[in-house]
C-alpha cells in the first residue's frame, strides 16, 4: 500500500529500522557533524570543478537534454552541459577522497544497511549528485529494477537479461498472489546541504517497497510523491525497492548529495570497484573497506583461484597456461 506520510528524522536506531521496514526509508539527523559536512562539501566541489575543467563532467537532468543513440548505443557526449545537461554526477567516489571512503564503512551503514541486507554486503556504486537549479525530475525508479519477479512454476517469465529499465507491464502490475521479491539493494543518501522540495530533495513514495510493483515510467502523476525535507548532515537510508528519484530543482542553490549504494554479494556491482580502485590506495584500505569494495570471496564467488582464499589481492597471482617440467 502506498502511504501518504513520511517518517520523522530520528536518532533512535530502533525507530529508524522500524521506519525502514514500514516506509521503505528512514532519516537519521546529524550523522555528519559540521566539520565533516564542510570537509565533504569542499572535497566534492573541488572534484566537481576539476572534472568540469578537464571535460570529464557527467551532466544529466536537463529539460532540453537529448540523449542521442548512435548504432544502438547511448552516445556519451549526450551527458554534457553543451548538450543541455544540468545536474553534475560524480562517480567512483571511493577513489576521490578519504571522507567518501569513510562513508562506505560508517558504523551506521553497518547497522541500517545491515538491517535490510544482512551482515555481508558490498558497494555497488558510490556517486554524488549535485542537483542544480533548472534540473528536472529524474523520474521514479527502483534501485533493483533488474530483479526478476516471482513466477508461477512452469509458466512463462521475462528472461533475466531481457528485463529493462522501462518496466514491463508485469512489473508495473505484478501478480501479488506470487509474493514479492525481497530487497537485495539498499541505498544511503548523505545530505551535504539542506534538502527541500525547492532544491530537488529526493522524491520518494512511502510504502512502495512493499507493493512488489515498479513505478510506471510513462505516467507518475497519480503517485503520492513525498520530498523529505532535512538538514545537511542527515543520512537517509532506503530499501532498494523504494520508488524514488531526484526532484526538480526550482530554487537557486545547488543540492549536494552523496549516494552510497550497496547490494548483497551475489549481485553485480554497478561500478566495477575491484578493477576501478586506484591502485595507490590499496595499502591504506582496511580489511573492512576491501570487503565492502568486493575483494572478499563470498561462498566461492568473486574468487580467482582457490575458493578458500578469503580476500583476493589487487594484483592477484594469475596461474597461466603451464606445462610440466618432466616431459
Ligand atoms: O539524487 C537523488 O536524489 C536520487 C538519485 C537517484 O535516484 C539515482 O541516481 O538513481
């Protein structure tokens, strides 16, 4: 059932877990103190400016932005200011500052993401979204749109590799007698500025995580969308099934948010954290961070050779084609 109310920000973690279960999200205020907010903001804005200067900046959310498809592939150049992009996205934050790496291993993440996914989970994507004035609604979606729906034994199903972001009708109106999929993703939004409906606070539909349905991509006008208003330093944790998306920024200031998305260890990470990690950071990564980045073998998955290896190395020993010496 879709709800028309929002949980209040709370520092009581038991209440936050109840909120996550009921509403699909919770808000914990003052998780980052004023110094931590300033540090993360400074690092983010510096990085954003440098990426812009170097032509590396990724922009979306433009009202007139046209996403070009060339030879069946999305043209990367579509995501630029010259093509009408507005909101600036920064990816692979694990490489871009200690303040961001600290978010991945934060004790509240253990507790609240662990409440949704269990003890073992890995970083799927660590990104920032600077929602800028003029940016339009992203549109509601879930963070596990690719999750196969429950099916009746022996009946036809959508082949897993053919599931698309545009949500087939069986995803929009699922057969609830078959049950619903559990969460396999949980997301953290670290608010680095005050979030309001004017500056594009994340749109959410409370209770949507328990409907088994995905939002209709064509028409979202009837959904009871809420935009939580909260102070900088607040952490919003949400269930991967929750309908959500960036709101339109109709104000005149940037909304700064960092999204740390986790998935359970049997799913593919959105950013390739193990290949993408800056090699120079390896020696300073704690075992906990390495585990979160996906270097820990999970029930023999993610290994290179022996399934008994606990962590894989960043420069693993690769056993190549061999021949015995004796012959
Ligand atoms: O920026 C936000 O508020 C949410 C962003 C989001 O939903 C996404 O990037 O998938």
